């Protein structure tokens, strides 16, 4: 038996023999392998064998399992085993609803503080984001996460860390979404360009509204592919809340008629 086995007797990917490290090393490596699909849903992890493969005692492995359980990536079984959780409808909806509400909030803080260099970096990422099928997913995903991280870069580190964890979590969903999607990537590319333009114009309400719609579109498409009859009430409520706040801010902005600063495009 290897460290991870798949139900129905199909062998799963073996863990990395001889790796040394602590709870965090084991957690981070297993987490990455789950998020990338190397350890697919249903894969079984045996505590004793994982400890042997990573060259650690069972204590760090046990704690790493607990951390992954709290993140919704593993589920405990009997005999010190866990299995990789499948992607569920409620998981997809809840994580994306959290991202819609909180990333839009973080963006309202970040946009007025963005620098010309940050905007130039975002602009430089756009060509790579135009078609994920033209490159390997890991490269596209890294650049995609970098773009979204820049949108919320100016909030405090604790919030940035939480937002990054949610973005990592939805990486599993994006793999499914992009594998089955035939045309949504082009709309996503347009939305990334529009987000950059709103940031360059310091148009906080428009940026927040579009970010909420951008995230929810990906979630709704994925949910519909999983269950066409599923109604994502929480996700829709999160979007309505963000859009209402953005509309109110835009109205107030129009009444106050502030002078917006526009940062120059790269090379200008």
C-alpha cells in the first residue's frame, strides 16, 4: 500500500519518499497536490504511511490532516485515515460568495492606493490571461492569481492571507471550469482588461461591481455544469450586496464630483 490509495482499488499517486519536514511542510505539499488534482477526490491517505514517506513522526502528519480537514480538503475516516473531499455544490457556492463579498471590499481600499508600477504589472499580465488553453494550466493559474492579488494588495497582511487561501481553494474549481468551458475565457479576458481600466481611472464603484460579477460568473457556470437545477441563493445575495453598495457609492461620487486621478498606461 502506498501513502495514498484510491477507492475501488485503483492506485493513487505515491507520496514523495524521503521528504523531510514539519507539520507545515506536510500540510503545504499535500494541500498543493490536492488543489492541483494530483491527489484526486476520493484518494485515501493513511497516517502511518504518509509519516514514513515524509520522514516525520505521526504527530506532524496528524496535525497536517487536521489543518486540511478545517480547510474542507480532507475528511477523517477510521483507523487514522483520511480521504480527499470531492468538490461539492455548497463548497463552490460558499467559497465564491466569500470571495465576492470580501475581495470587493478589499478592492475598495486598494484601488485608490495603486501605483503606476502595479498597474503596469497588471497590464503586462493581460496577454497571458487571454486564453488559458494556449499554455499549461499552472502557468496560467499563477498569473491569474497574481493579477487578482494585485487588486487587493493594499489591505493589511492578515486579510491578504485569508483572501489568498480562498483563491487557492477555488483553484480546484477553476481547473474543472476551464476544462469544460468553451467560450467563457474570452469574456473573462475582457473583464480583466475592464478591471484594469477601472483601477487606472480610480473608479472604485465600477471596479467593485465588475469584480463581483466576474467571480460570480465563474461560480454560476461551474455550478450549472454540476447541477443545472441548483440555485445559488447565497452567492446571488453576496453579488446583490456588492452591487447595491457600488451603486450607492457611485451616486455619492457623482454628487460630490471628486477629482479622480488617472494613472498613465505603461510606457506613456
